[in-house]
C-alpha cells in the first residue's frame, strides 16, 4: 500500500484522518462500538489463555480437544455465575469471580436426612452477590 505524501507531513496529517472513515464508510460511533467489541473479545482471550489454556496438554490431539471443550464450558459457567451475581461481576475477569464467589471459605453442616446447610463467613463482604447467584440458579433439584 502506498502512503500519500500528505500523511507524512505534520500539516497533512489532519487532512488524512477523515480519509480512513470516508474510505471505510464508518462513522465514529460505529467505529467506537467495533473497538469496544474487539476489547471484549480480547478480554475473553486473556481470561481463557491465562486460565485453563495455560495448562493445555500437547502432543495428543484428543486430549487437547477434550481440554479445550472443558475450558470453554468452564468459562461460560463462570461468566454466567458472574452475570447472575451482580453487574460488577458480570464485567469482572474470570479470576476475580473465582476468587470472590467460587472459592468461598464456607462450612457445611448436615441436619437430619441429607439436609445440608452452608454456613458462609460471618460479615462476609460478598454475601449479597453470592446469595444473588444462589437465587439465580433456582431451587435445588428434588431427590428421586
């Protein structure tokens, strides 16, 4: 691609900026929306590659395929959990959701015939979001 001489000079730089939007016929608002969409995709790639794909086995195609499928399912479940918990968690990185909502220092207690109670930490600052997540998941399945 040849560069016009006007773009190389400092005075011609301003005249060449609209050239890109005229050439591609994209308005500023459309370009900003596409840029934000690209940022969201890049965030997903960063979450997956820094998490489960950092430990991707190599050499065996079937193992890589299985690991990738499980990583995609886990990523989708974590994102859904964050969306159910609260708006800030809907935008948070997967590592933040795992740290604040999934890895909870809770204690289980059994009462009677299989009735389990989960005791959350007292005064826990994420209790509201965790209860939102639990309510969004629906009631537990009935025993068969």
